[in-house]
C-alpha cells in the first residue's frame, strides 16, 4: 500500500484521539486545558442557554464537567459515552461533587432510549460520530417535538497574540479548526432537523454553536 504524508497524519490523529478518549482518558482535562487556555469547560457551557426544557442528554459526556453544570442549573441530565474509561472519570468527578447523574455506555448510533424522551441533546466538540446519519436519525427520534440538539462545534480565537496564533495553527493542523456551516447544516436537515448557527462570545474567544430543532 502506498502511504502519503496525509495518510500518515490522518492515521496518527485517529490513534491520538482514540487513546485520549480511552486509555489516556485520565489526561483529557490537562490536554483540554492546555489547548484552550483553560476555557474548555466555559466553551461547553455556552451551549446550555440554547437548550429547551429540563430533560437533557449529553452525547460524549467525557469527564462529566458539563453534566455537573447542568445539574447545578436544575436540569435533569443523562450522560452517554462509548468509552468505559471516560465513564469512570466522569463518575469519580461527579461523586466528588456529590452529584448523581445517570451515565450510560452506548454508541450514539443506537441510543437506548424511547422516542421523544428528551427535551434537549448537547454535544461539545464531538468527533466525527456526530455527523453519522444514524446518529442524527437517533437524535431526532429521542427528541421531543420542539426539542433542540445543540452542538458546540468550533472556536475562533480573537486577537493577534503569539498564543492565539499558535492555538489557531494547532487546531487547523489537527483538523479541529472552524468547519463551514454550509457543509454541516445539510446533514442535520436531511435528518429532519431545522438548523441555525450561532456565534457566542466567551472570554475573548467565539464559540460556534449549531442549534438544530425537531419540528
């Protein structure tokens, strides 16, 4: 097989993210803090004001910080992640905060919930699973009519400082830079979700939020 530099880089990134979400899940918070200037959790919380209702599912809950924030706001949250290591990380952090949230290990393409049981679904900086057609069909199925799927999709760094330029470069070379809304929206609309894009300012950065509503 003929390997190009692009093939090798793509393979490396897939391995890196697989390890980060699984065997190296213990290091997730540290890496997220480094690449976000300590704002990773604030970026995720930007999605919460665009949710509807009280019953919220988080797809890819990671270490559980957003689940805790939702419970603190009085929301009835459920977390779902395919990684058992992330499940353990989240449980430890939630237990340490005396917060009880149901954690479910499952794939987003086969959600183990009845139709229409959530008012909202949130995903923050998800991997490519979020645009899988079956993920979007399942998200629509478990949303109640009028419910919102809110995705924190990307971040734009403001200013021309060296750190901002370095982080912008890092996001671009790892494939995490700002995607085009015109590319993303058709996937959601094909799943029967009406879609709009919102830019939310968070501490000298701008978070790109995709808000999809089930009619």
